[in-house]
């Protein structure tokens, strides 16, 4: 594909046994199908992974760095995603990428989400004042390279904790860049299942303007019990 084509990418690596979710090749394949249905511009779909078996899309081998000491095995550890902020990352993923988490339901046209012109767009506040959520990122590699260049495996996570930011890569991005980068919100059709839809915080229904729903937290869209309780998930997660 030409260099102007957007790269839509996702991540799958083997999670430790204590982690709350298990991510399978099927989840990558379903995400690719949802993107194909709901993105109206040409794109390349890629999974960055340490196990390509069963994955139907193009894959890129996952790297190991940076290794952050002392990470609890039951907590998210997404520091490896920071490497896409390296100055030369465009050689790997192209000049513009959209990164999506696997625990995602795409339920409407996401083309307007990727037609933003800013160098970096992230999802807005979803946890205790933490400025960004890394479930969805639109980025032009080569910009904001300080996120990678200034990362220190010990000092950088500590800076995120000092600010009481939640998460791993997203906490450091907030600490490094500050809270004022461009963001998506519910006004753009980007929703948190846990914070805005799931009962009792929400009424369980899919909002009329929803384009994409992220299941950050203890429930995943592929769980039968979750699909049974919220039938709209089954309608879209396929």
C-alpha cells in the first residue's frame, strides 16, 4: 500500500496467568472485521504480536523493550507501546497510525475519528484525573518523540505515580506531554463501557451517537455473560 494509507494497528502479547483478561487470535480477527465494516478510507490493518498463530492480518514481531522492573503481573503493562513514539517509528508503521485495544466494540462509522489533523489525538479522562487513556491513539510518528527519548524504566513510571495517574504507558504520556493534547470524548462517539454505559453508572443501552466502545476494566466484549446482559454487544462484536 502507498505511504499515505493509514495503518490501523492492534497489540497482542501473552499475558501473565494472573492478568484479568486473555487475548486470543480470534479477538484480533474480529477487530479487523469491525474496522473493515466501519472505516471508509483505505487502510492497512496490522497486529503487533509475539504469537502470530491464527491471526489473519499482517503481523509485526513484538519487541521486548523497554523492560520496567517491579511490574505487578496482574496489572496492565503497556510500556512497549511507547516505542511507536520513537523518531524512526514511521519506518515500521507508516506516517500515520490508529492504535486500538482488542477489548473494543466498533458500532458506527469511525472515519470521523481518524480525519483529525492533529499530530496526536488520544482518548480523554477515564480514570481519576488521568489525562489520557491509551485504548485509542491517533499519531503521526516522528512527532512527540520525547515520549520515547526521555523514557527511563525507573524514573518515568515514578513520575506518573507521583501525579496519581493510572496505567502504564498512558500515565507516562500524560506526565511527559502534559494534559492538553487533543482528545476524543463522548461528543465524538467514544465511550467507556465501564464508566458510561454499564449499569448502574449507565442504563446499559448503547448511546445513539456511539461509534466505538472500550471495555477497559474487568469485563470483555467476548464474555458470554456480558453479551447476554447487553445484547447490543453481540450485534456488533463480530
